[in-house]
């Protein structure tokens, strides 16, 4: 998921460089959503790992 967030970020940067504002903002929004979903899943995974380890 982090890979796809980085891919959309690169697409947004390239689209912004060439002047495609709509595509750049859409790609940046998708990258931001994927990154936050990745962070939530990472925190949940770490919590489950530490809680499972203690019992």
C-alpha cells in the first residue's frame, strides 16, 4: 500500500510539473488517503503484535 501511495505521489509530481492541475490534485489526494490508511494499518498491526506477545 505504501508503494501505491508513492506511485500516486510521483504521478502527481510529474503531472504538476507538466501543468495538469486536475490530475495532479487527484493523484495527490489518492496518495494522501493511501498513506493514512497505511499508517492506521501499521499502528493496528504493531498494537496487535505487542498485545499478542504479552499474553
